[in-house]
């Protein structure tokens, strides 16, 4: 099992560490790699697009030859999880987008960028997961809001009555940062897509 984390900008180290802990809890062998170039996508079992700044990540993925390759991998069924900015990049429709910004358009959701406020408005709240009864610590930092879930996408996580995470076949998109908590349940759920 080889899990890649897109490492051009954002919370890369945190995802790498969380995946390592999740692999340990699942008693699964595997490695996690920091992906900066297209050739590093060879032989990966799953991919994470971290939070950060979606415009910057999009530009750097295009510049490094990653963007189209990731889109093809997602279309072919490779498990991909996007958190915060990663959710924005996965979404089919994005409101508040910067002109000329590229999106992978893989996930059947409509999102609004920075809907939960600026960096100083960051917060942590208990999230309800569709696959676990225990609340999950949801960390929101300049988070997008999921406005519509349609097509094959299904709600995965809720903050009150708001959908803050979705799952669609091989894809997971989250408005919050699961890698900033000590709870590995979401990463474990994602890794189960490989097995």
C-alpha cells in the first residue's frame, strides 16, 4: 500500500503523520510519500489533496504536471481524499473561485470558498460521521461550505444540519481538517477504500 499526499502547499506533514498512525491502527503495511512531481504518482494506491490555498495548489499542480494526471487517476477509480482546499479542487462547481483557477471536477458537490470566515474565525466543533457514533473533532480554518450534494455523492459528515463531508465511490471531500486532530477514524475509513 502506497499513499501519496500532494505536497506543493498546505498541511502535508500533518496528513503524512496521520496516515502513518492510521496504518498502524489498522495493522496495515504501507508507506506514505510526499508527492511533488507527476512521476511520483506511479504505483500509488491512494492520494490525499491537503488543505492550504486552493488557487496556489491548483497553479502548482498544473505547473508540476500533476493536475491532469490526478484527474485521470480519480476518473479511473483511485481513492482520493480532499480536505478543505482539497475539497474545493475536487468539486464540480465552486462559487467564489478566482478567475482562471482549475478544478478537478470529480466530486458531485457545489461549494462556496472561505464560507466560514477568515483565518481568525477558525474553530473546532464536534462532527457527526455517517460511519461512527462517536463525535469527531472537526477543525475549520477558512473552510469552504458544501452548498449542494447531488449525483453519486452522499453525506459523510455533519456539523449540526450542515453537510461538511461527502463520499462518492472512490472519493472523499471534507470541509474541515481531520489531520489536525489526534483522531484517525476518517483516514482509516479512507484507507479501507484501498483494501
